[in-house]
């Protein structure tokens, strides 16, 4: 198995060059890091987050369609969001699922965690599977968001057609298969 124990380069100066409620940008200088050729490196810090593969009791996959300003269009994605101060990843996953979809998980399992863009972002994302989800009718709907319920074959069609572009979310299917021995989408 490959080792992660090589000696990392030494970091020199670091300073915050931009900050807003959602993220901060740090400029860093790294000594003797040939890839940068003595140019500054910019690292983005934000809160850790959660990503939820949610399924109803009928084994429908729960998706969210919403407008994303960065892309200037609607997207279809899994429920996801930031972990708030003092909140555990599990609490954040349950909250985001309820806030974005009005569904509550019957069971919520942590599948793993990792980094989505290791070259630029420091945030860690926690990946969950929510099963036996039930809609709570008394929960208010979220403006400018639609909840979509799709079968596994319909989800596969969304992915293969390019309509589902939330690429990090697809790793959840491998984690489910490897941890539980069951394939959700064939």
C-alpha cells in the first residue's frame, strides 16, 4: 500500500486576502516548492460540509433542483450544506435534509469523509446515506427549490445524460456498494 509519509515542503508567509460569511482566501508562500516556482498559492477555507444520499421507503432517490449563482443556472443535486458551529456532522446532515427537502431520515449512516478539491479547498465533507425518509408536511417549503423523487434507473439516466452534474455525490454509490455490498443503481 502506498505511504503518505513523505516530507512536505515548508510553508513561509501566510495571510488572509479576502473573507466573507461563506469562505476566506489565504495567500501563502511555500519554500522550495518547485510546482509553484515561487509564486503565491491561494487556499480557500470554509466550513466543513455534509452530502446526503437520501432514499424514501419506496427506494426513490431524493434530489434538490435549485439555482446556483456560480453556474448561473439550475442544478440537480443531493441535499448538502455546511456544518454550523457546535453542530456534529450527523446533526448537520439531518438538518440539511430536512431544510432542503422536508424529509426526515429513518436511519442516517456516515459512509466516510474526505476532500472534494484537495488542490484548493481545506474543507472536509462528510458523506451520509439516509434511508426510509418520510416527508414532514408541516415543514415549510424552501423558496426557489424543488424536490425531485426519482427511481434508481431515472437517476442513472440523469447522470448519463449530463443533467446531474454533482460529480462528488456519485462517490456515495461506491461507498454504499463497498460498505453494504448492495448496488443501488445498475
